[in-house]
C-alpha cells in the first residue's frame, strides 16, 4: 500500500522538468513514482531494522509518521536540484526521530500504568534479562582485539566481506579471518559470562 | 553455542544513547562513505556503546542498500531518471556529489569554487555548530554574486530565509535557532545569482547544534 498522497503523485507526474527529461509524460512520471516508492520502501525497511523490539507493535505508525515528514519535503521542494538525495537524508532523520518519539510515548504509557512490566520469556523484551545481555555483549565486544571487534560489528550490521575489507583496509580473506576469530572470541566470552543471545 | 548476527544486533539497538554521542549525521556520513576509514572505524567503535548510533547505523544502511560499494555517493538509477533535466544541465551540484570516491574524507574547505562552479560549504558537516556563533560559510561564487540562504530545522521547519547577501557567509542569530533543541539538527542551502543572471545552487548541508 502506498502512503503517497494522490495529489502529490499527480503533481509529480506533471512536473515539467520530468517531461523534458523523459521525453513523454508516460515515460517521465513512472520513474518519479518509482523513486517515491523506493523511498517509502526504504523507510519501511529501515523502521523494521532499526526499531527496538519493544516498539514492534508501533512500526506501521512510525513508517506513516516518517512518510508524512518525507511528503512535506516533496511538497515544499519538488524541483530542488538535489531533492532525491535530500529526501533520502530527511527520511533517515525522520525514521530516527519517530523511533525516539515512539520510545518516549512508550515510556510515558508505562509510567501511567504504574505497573511492573509483565515478565517476558524473550530476553530482548524482558528488561532485566535484556540489560544483562547488553552489558555482557558490550563487555565482550570491548574485550576483543580492535580489528576483530570492528569485523564483528561490521558483520552484525550486514556489511559484506568486501565492504568490511575496504573499511579495514585489508583483503576479503583477511576480513573473513578477523570475523571468524572475532565471533569465536565473542562466543567464548559470552559463554564465560553465562549469557546466550 | 551458535552466534547469529541478528539477535546480537537487536541487543545493540535496544540500548540508550551514549553520553558522548557522535550524532546520527556522523553515522550517515560513515555509511555514505563520506568519512575517512579511520573516522568510519571510530563511528563503528562508538556504536557498540551507543544504542542511538546502532539504530542510526541500521537505518542508514537501509537507505544506502542499493548503492554499489565503490560508488556509494551515486544515486540509484531510478532516482537519476527522476532528476529534472534542468538540474542535470546546471548539474554542478550533482557533479560535486558524485565526484568523491568512497571512504575519502570530504574536505570542503580545501575545494574552492570559482565563477559558476558549485557552491560548497566551508564547514565540515560532522562539526557541531555553536548556537551563539552559528556562522554558515560557503565558497565564493565570484565578484558580483548575490546569495540567497535558506535555513531550516532538519524536519524542514523554516528558521531563516535571506536574499541579496553580498558576503559568502552568514551568521544565524541565536534567536532564530530557538526552535532547535540542544543537539538538534539544522539543514541549509544557498544559491548564488551571478552577474550574468545565471543561478547556481548548493546541495543541502546538515549540521547538529552543540548539545
Ligand atoms: Zn552515539
């Protein structure tokens, strides 16, 4: 489902500069719409990735609120020379801001209830277990040799070996080695602390 | 024990913001390949202790998901098609964006634009701006140029809009920044009307105010 307002979509399709670029309206409006959808998809993916699990139920609200901000950008600056790069950047800020807002709302509603959070079997959702795990993970990551730690962090955030190698200035093979050893050290350390992610 | 990446990443993004946070703009720059390798590594190190930056990292990665590693400053093809032709023809600002290789530190202060060249910021984006001495500075577009400047909050709330500036810098009054929370973000862009009537625009620059 698209949350791009119909008026905006129509106006994007009629942008004269797009017509010039594409040669015809049919050719021109398709990429603009696709670009909008691309930003929307990226917002959705980003929220899914960056939303703490305690806010899982609010993901769709966060996406909608972030897209409202993005749409405001497009309404105000449709012909900006760098509008697409700008939109992407604004969408990034919007996602983070909306996650923060949702987090604050969640804190307030928990305070309002004045009740203790229900015990949860999932360590990520159980605040005390989550905190213990987080503390152990940080300590264990901090104890790794720097390049192994960086290789692990890159791995956790989905960087490929080639991307990681570029940042660490090494080969993919060296990167694979660092990652392997880093994960092994991390596993040993976490086991030593008696925590399992 | 098997170590899967995703549960560990989820633990990292659960945390709160570290006290000495580098800020989400720095994370964006790191993911976009705008920082040096050393700076990128510092951001990654910091993210281990900062949930906010781990979330920013995960978010920025999604917005750069389609970028080829070697050309991280390039727009996805579909977005290039959506660029107005006029912008492409005038397209100096865009060339300014794509001309940088990945992981090369952006050094706007060493790149001086002349004549109808691109307008660039003289301020590193990673540098937080002081609320009481918020001097925006950009490259000189040549004699006789008149500048227009728009400053907004990073959610586009307008803060300042001035035209007809003769100097290639502008001090934003502290009162104009009252609507920006401590550590909050601003965005600004500048355009120059050249003596021969041509208009040159900058890209948009993002900064954090000091906390
Ligand atoms: Zn941080």
